[in-house]
C-alpha cells in the first residue's frame, strides 16, 4: 500500500495499524472552487515556501498554485508530457497558464516554459482546461477553453512551433481558425468548457465540451472532417438531469478483458466506453460505463450505471478535474487527478504553494464489466527505499492498534500483510458499508487497516480500512477511506 497523502495538522505525524476503527464516507467533502478569484492575493509571488507538508510521491511545482490535470497529458516521441493549470505569480487561483513538464518515466520531471498563455483576443481573459490529441502524421494538437474579451468561453487550439523539437517547448495559437468552436445563442457561453481528447469514427473527428442547461449536465458533441471546421451535432453525446455543470469530461474505450489500454478511437463489438465528468456541484469526479452507438452518435450508460452524485467515483478522497490518456508505449490507460488540499487562501499564501497532482494510476475494466479497477503505475516503485525497515509480526485483538514507529517525514510507503486463522465469520457482501450506511458497526471480519497521519493521542487521523465479505461463493475485500476524521 502506498501512503503519500498530506498531513492535515502539524501534530499528525504517526501511523497505526488497527484491528477496528470507525469509518464514515457518506459526507460530501470536496475541493473549493477551481475558478474562484482572489484579486488581492493572486499576484503576490511567494517569497519563501513552507516545505513541511510537501510531497515526494506526487507531482507539484516548486511553488505557487496548481490545479486541473485535465490539460492534456500525453506520450509523444519518447517523452511523457504533463500540462497543468498554474499561477506563476501566486499561490491562489489566477493568472492561469498552461504549465508544461516532461518526463521519460512519469517520475522525474523537467519543467519547461508555459505552453499556453492568455495573449490573444480569443483567450485574453483566460486559458483554461482542455486536452491533447495526436493527429495522423504524428502531429499533436492542444484543444483548450479560452475566455475571450467578451467573457465568453470559446474553444481554441494550439500546435507545436517546431515538431523537430523533442520537448515541444514552444506552441503557437493560430489566429486563423481560432476559436474553432464559437458558442451560438443556444449555448450558455459562461458554462462551456474543457474540450476532451478527440476520437475518429465514421470518417470524422469527434470531441465533446462540458456545459449545462439549467440543472441538466450536458456534453455537447462536435464533429469535423479536417480538424479545422467543427459542427455541433443535433444531440449531445450525453446529458443528465439534476447534475449541474459538467466540467472536464473524459470519454474513452476500455477492453472487456485484460488490463491493456485502448487508443481513444478504438471500437469493437465487445468494447465498452467510460464517460467521466467532474461535477461542479459536488467537486468530485464521477463516471459511468456503457455503450457508444457510433451510428446515432450517442453514449448510453449500462443499466445500473448511475449518472449522479450517487454514482461511481474514481476516488473517494480529494480528487477532481482528472484526465486520462492512452500510453501507447506500454499499452495502458493512465489517469491523473488533482487535489487542492482544502486549505484556505490565507494559508496557501503563507505556505507559498497550493495543490498537487495525484498519483498517476493505471485503469482498466473489472471482469464484471460494472466498474473500473485502478492501481498506482509501476514506475512509482522506483521511489521506494532500497533498504526498507521491517517490523515483526504482531497479533492484534479487536479494538487494538500498534504504532509503526520510525516515520520522520510527511509521508510513508508502507506494505502491510493482514492474515486470519479463519474466514468463516465473513458476512454477505454489503457495498453500502463505505457509502450510505458507513462502517461504524463492527463486522465479522473487519474493519481493519491503517490509521494514517495520526496525532499523538489519536484525536485526528485518516483511516484506510478493509473488510472481508462473502460473495458468490468467494471472498471479496472492501476498501474504504474516510477524509472526515
């Protein structure tokens, strides 16, 4: 198990292994508005940076504000590219640019100059999230949301200045063809953003842009034969009542078998599709699994795959504005997400930085076809110590815990094995333990797990817990976390 989350107070410095603890995960706790502006703070560069709670497993710039990872991660010509929303002038949201870093291994990153800055009439008031698409001929293009001089959200594009540069350091935003999507009067131009990675089907390119109509979340579909002139489809790719603004949509295929990822344009009789949105109402990322009807140009969630805050989430912690990409080097789909850590603007200013990119993870379809599975990318194991400290086995009785000592930093990578003499006490599977009902009621086998970032007297901690259930003649393990403690 990898544990690299931030500490929430200066006293939360220890880790405990527990045989029982209370876990409640129904309360909605999310990040605070990604587009909230603090004009009195946003242009004050950090004079110093508080390193106390900065991470080593997560990507973050040396200082200042970082948000959405939705700006187009991609793999191109031997390098991974990570674009992200960044304030080069302060540690709160504002002055946003598309920052750009590259890596050979998704672990060691080199920061480059910003790829996109607000300099043109079509993005003069903001260059917000988007995506990257690699066109035939190995030509990458960035699609992004610009805020024009009339405060309308329009969709723009940028291309590399020099394709022979392996780092793609410089990008140009052509005046001709920008914006490539201009919202008409039927579209809410103040809620129209985040074009996703384009896919090719039926001889045309397709992309979607997140929006809303009153409280109906909408993914407007646009098509193009040449990637220059785009036309809005008669119907959205998908929509759902009561969900509000859909930010950072992501749409991609998954294989029904195995863990290999698929190119975004992949189709097939058995191929499923994932549709993800970041709900502005709750500040969490939700997804459904379903079928893409390429003839009707509609996405239809499978029966039981719910379009709302009660549906499936990538992550039940502080996780928002995510974006996946197909890593064709290793034939996998990699998911990035963002956490702003819920500190207030004054604290962000004091510490000189705000936000992290969450651990990149590989995602694939569960054999049941009903949900995604995910695991930290294998490259993260490079960060592990070559000389780990080992603890002797201990027997824990119900309600007891033992401290894992020797942890001196703000994070720990811990590998724990739990074993039982018998699994006879396992109860029938109840997925609501981590959702509506909570897990305050002791079960036959659990909960057991870790009390991370725990204060000295356990007044504060973050539980990461497990329970063993019976399902279909087999045993299954339910994993829960609680960010409210």
